[in-house]
C-alpha cells in the first residue's frame, strides 16, 4: 500500500513512517507543509493519504483544504484525516461527494497501532473510518432530514456503529444481539434509505455517508446521538 503522509511535527511524522513501514506500507512521500502535500498527492496518486488538518504556513486548515483539492482533481482519492481538532465544515465537505474512502481520527484517541492501521487499510479499500467523537460533533450540528427520519432508534444506533467502521459481528457484540438481528436491521436501513443492490456501489458506504453528510440546516433541533456513536473507539 502506497501512502503519502502530511504532518508538520517531525517526531510524529517519523513515528508514523516507521509504524506504516512495519505493517507493510510504503511511504512514497512524507511532507510537513501544505504546498508540498498537494504536489505529492497529485504526483504520486497514493493508495491513501494521511493528512493533518493544520499545516504550515498558517496552521489553520491547510491540510484538509489540500485533501479536498486533491479529491477534486483525483476523484475518490482515499484520505484519512488525523487531527487534534474536529473541523466540522470541512469534514462535511470531505464527505459530501459520496465517493467514500474517507476517514477522520482524533490523534489523542488513537490508542494502539492495530486501530490505526485498520483505519488506514479501511479507507484505502474505499470504506470509512470515523472517530465516534467526530460523528457526535457532526450529528449535533446537523439536521435530521428525510429519509433518515424514518429510521428507528435501534437502526440509527446500528448505523452509528457502521459509521465507526464496525463489522456486523462487532456491532452484534456491542449491542448484545445476534448477527442475524443486525443483518435484518441493516437490510431495513438500506430499504428506508432507498439503497438498491448494485454491483457498482457499496450500499454500506452509501448508508454511512447519508448518515454523516447531514448538511448544516441549523434551524431545527439537533438530532439525538445514537448511543453506539458515543462508544470509545
């Protein structure tokens, strides 16, 4: 797996390079500022980009802006944001194209190498890897629009755990129910979200993106946060 890494802190960048190499990844570019990151993403077209939100020269939102620009030029380019902050506006924009292959992890909540590498591989494979705290922030400031309003509380809970990247078996274990029950809930979710079977589209990814990509209509009351979405990553 070919990786481009954008992180301004030298020790953290070096540490991630060694960690990725130890798990069979090839870091094809490792840079510490936004202009170099954009060049690396467009030149290398990596299997996945790991990007900090705040990079030089201004340390505001250059990293995620570069990620958005790179995905505009290379549609579907896998991007895993790794940050200390939840930049809600840009997180929504990153999810808005519906292409999948996105993730957003908080640095201080990545607890072990297995969790990190699993998220990197999931995003590279076209899936999503969202920290529960990011999901909570997006939901509290979004709107519960149709057809999400048709989902039951349990279905929202299941979908919240899907958004974290959990498998059916892991969701069943979290909710203390059977795999068969989770499969039934997921089929109901697909039906209510009008996601038809397709050889070209991953309905699981589409459902998660619908769940996370609630445009900011601030007039209504914020939606309830599913309990599963608040679980510790």
